[in-house]
């Protein structure tokens, strides 16, 4: 047997069980303690689906959607003079300005809202994966049970719109990069069961490969291998450790992947079917093609789709050096695809019932690390007080006291600016501060998931937000 073909086939089998294999090994001990859910009557729904556009790595709010005073680069300038390294540009909404390079997203802000007062949690030592875990699960790590991703909660409570399309799909993040194991920790359904975990597509440009056998393998041969795989998985040591609920959930996850393989809906991942002019707008890289795939998925009945710019230490939005030049590239990556996603979903009639969120784990600053008055380890690469080299021009330090979140569709008010940060350093939230449990409950509110929804884990109720105390930001809704 050809060694390369053998490796490809093994990799395909892994993909078929992606949703289960990421979640199952970490969640089985907790799943043994899962008991019935208190499911109050649903509230009025404003959305059927969610698309999360994840700016992984810490997107500086003053360089993107909440620009401050522009300070152009000059040799010998002081770091403290840098509040924004980009000039402001107008958006379609009167009085709302973004930073240069985000003109396309600015052109669709009459269809959505911006929160300018999100404050990340104070988790002590700042680590990207800790804050990403907190954003995606609403729980601070570590936890005694495996906590579900928000997409898994939604998949569990609402189920699929189209029974063939996995209800929770995550695109763009690889787990072979730095901190990969930490990233896996929140890409899971946890105690809810493997069938609600993410269908993982690391590279949307090859998404079709996730739902078909490797080249050279006939469907009949694949079906035989799939049957054998199910038998092996059901007898495996991992499954022997799990509860009946967890075993059944894993098998349902595998069956769901198999249904997708054999369905006409699998063509949703075939991006060659898109008109060339649309494809070219989206084709800025893996994130842009992820936005294109997200559009196609929503239009074919996806429930929750996450598209990440991908977190890899010191790359992407993780701008510890060359902050200004890196920001130029990141804006080019997201500006066209995000705006086109909004336009296409509106044109097709799907935007009204699809809640789209653009967010990051925290922001950045040129001088402060963390937040004012909270001493944490300075994890930025050395940035001198006097800048002689342009690689030090920009936002390099983690900042958790103010950030921006954009929302469209799903009943969100159009043209709304909610909250405010200070115009001078520290550019902290000073009006209508929003925290993570409010974001989660705002999403659940749009979908009609009651805030008191919970399961009993290890003898205690486990809510969608800690202790069931989260409240939606109702002012965001029309």
C-alpha cells in the first residue's frame, strides 16, 4: 500500500470523527455525572443562527473600531504619544468613525451595531488561551468539569436547522500550532456530549476534503472502513471509560458526519461553485474563505459557525512587534470578506435571522499591560520609551480594560453605538461597560434560550453563564 495514501486515509477518518474526538477524551469523566436539564419555556426568538468572526490574538480597539488621536511615525517619538497609528475614516453611520483600512466594514454599519465598552475579565497572569477559553465558554479556567463552548450549548438546546449540516462548525484554527492543547480545551461540548462538539475545518479552502473520502478510495471501500471504525470506537478503551450517554453521543456524532458525506449538502463546502467575482472578494486567505463558507453554511441550515483568523503566538493579531505593519495586513485580511458576508446574507434574506458577532479576547495598548491599577507580568517584547525603529510603532501590550465588539442581524439595532471608552490613555470603558456573561446571554436571548437553562453536574447546577446570573443587553435589540 502506498504510504502517502495510507496516511491520507487515516487523516480522513480523524476528520470524520473530529467533533467527537476533540471533545470525548476530555469530557468523559464529567459526562458520567450529567443529569437532567431544567429547560424553561423558550423566550421570543430573534435569530435562528449565529456566525462568530473570531479575531484571535488580541485586536487593538484604538487601531480598529474605536480610533483615538492619530500619531504618525517619527523617529524619536515617545511611546506614550501613540494612541492610534492610523487616521480616522468615516463610516456610513453619521458620527461613527473607524480607523483607516476598515472602510468596507464601515460601509455596512448601518445594518448593525458596535459595542465600544467590552471589558475582559481580570484573570491575573494574562494568557491568550485563558482569555479565549473564558470568552468562548463564559467560565474562568480551570474548572472541575469540562465546560461546553457556547456553540455546543446552542447545538444542544436548539439542535440542527438542517439535520444533515452539523449544528456547530468551527473553521480556521489549527491545533498543531503553539498552545494547541490549550486551544482544544474550549473547542469541545464538554459534559453535553460529543455530538454537540464542533465539526472542525482547519482550512476552509480545503473544506470539501473534510466530507469526502481521500482520493483513490471508493465509496464502497470507505463504507467498509467506516463500519469497522465504528466497531473499534465502540470497543475502545476511551469508550469503556465513558457513560452510556457519552458512548451514544459519540456514535451519533460519527453518524452525523457520515450523513453529511453522503448528502447533496456536502457541496456547500465546494467554493468553486461561487461566482468568480464574489470568490475574489472573499479570497484574502483562510479567514476570508472561511467567511465565504460560513455564508454558504448559513444559507443551507447551519446553526452556529465560528470563523477564526487563527491564534498562533506572535502572529496575526498577536502584535508584540511590528504592530503597525501587522495591523495593515490584518485589516486587508478581514475588511472585504466581513463586509461581503453581511451584504450577501442581507441580499439572500438570511441576515435578519442570523446573528453575526465580530470579537477578540482583549485589546492592546502601547504602554499599559492588563488594566490600570492591576499589576501583572509584562509579557510584551521590549518597547522603548523613545522609538527609533518603526517595528516598535503600534500596539504591543495586552490591554483588558476596553475593547470593541460588532454585531449584525438577529434583531440587533441598526447604526447603534453602545458604550464608550476614554479618549486619552488609559482608553478604558467609561460608559455602559459590558462583560462576557452579558455577551453570552445577549446571544442566548436572540436565540430564545432561557437564561435559567442548566444541567446538574456533580450534584450542582451548571448554567449557561456562571450561577445563571448573566443578563442580556436588551438595549442592543430593536
